[in-house]
C-alpha cells in the first residue's frame, strides 16, 4: 500500500510520515519511507534548493511550469527505488508527492488556469515519467495561521536521507523559504489542496484535522493514531510481516 502524507507547509507531514513508518515497523508490518524533494541527493534537488532560497527570483518570478519540472524530475530520479519498495513492502510512506507539486505551483496561477495546469502536470508525472499513483493520500488539514507559526519555529530544515541512515544537509538557512514566506500564497495552496482532495485527483484522499473541536492544535501522537488507523483498516489481505519490534 502506497501512502502519501500531504498538507500545506507547517502541517506536520514529515513528522507524521516518520510516525507512520515507525508504527508499521512496531506492528511488524514491512514498511519503507520516502520524502521529496531529495535534498542533497539529485541534481534536480540541488536546483530546487536554489529555487526555494530565491536564487532564480521571487515566488512569482519563476513560471509554475518551469518550477514544477524540477520537482517532478526529482521524483523521477528515485522511480526505480520507489517501485521496488512498493513491491517488497506492505506499506510505503511518502512525505510529499505529486500533489505537493500540483498545489504549490497551481496556487501561483489565476483560478481559471489551475485545472488545465493540473491536467498538464499530472500527465507528466504519471504518464510521461510513469510514477505510481498513491493508494491513499492523507491530507493533514491545518489552517494557514497555525501552519505559519509552526514554520517559523523550525529554523533551518534538515532532511533525512531516504535510502540510508545518513542525514542529508539542511536545504535552507532561512526562517522560511520562498514558498513559506507568503501567507496569501499558502492560503491559495490550501485551496488547491482542498480541490485535489474533493476531486480525488491522483487516487483516494482522506482528511485528518490538525485542530481539535475547540480550535487547539492536536497532539502529534493523537494525529498519528488517526493516520495509522486510516492505513491499517485499508491494508489488503494479510500484510507482509517482519519480526515484531519491541516498544
């Protein structure tokens, strides 16, 4: 089962992807974990790092079609590993995938141009590059005002190597990259994400609320329990199992 964690910047995708992967291993369910972009690992990711740090211009100075090809190429670079992981594990967990590219780049466009762009980019990612579609995309629903506060707490971001235990380098020394700095832009990203979810673009989508009924941030471990339950109840048949890990 190929599971993707999506949401606007600051919604906790990386945390929840790690929690889900670790929970699967603890339950004896074979699992692999991926995250995109692959900072420090591909030529595309090198260019993405420069783009996000503003080396090619501001947020709206790089056309969405050009920027999106960097992110799509970075995924294509690991296509073989991703397909192999899906063949040999019951659960493959991914922090960001095609939907992140769709949301962040379509958000730069006027509303009336977004559907055509989404059709164009999904054709490149799934048809031209032959990337697998997710079996389930879990959308972490976080309001922009809360997400921005969490982004500003991060500082420089460290990404972990997807294919070994070594760490990748931090991709930015900025408090927020060019995608994260603009609250209006993040609101547009959230709007596109909701459209992708409502239209079930790229496969099945479900939402998990990041706020409680009284508008307080939920504990990450509580969100993780919801995420695991959504995945475990959809696992087809008897999952591949390895020796159960002790807690």
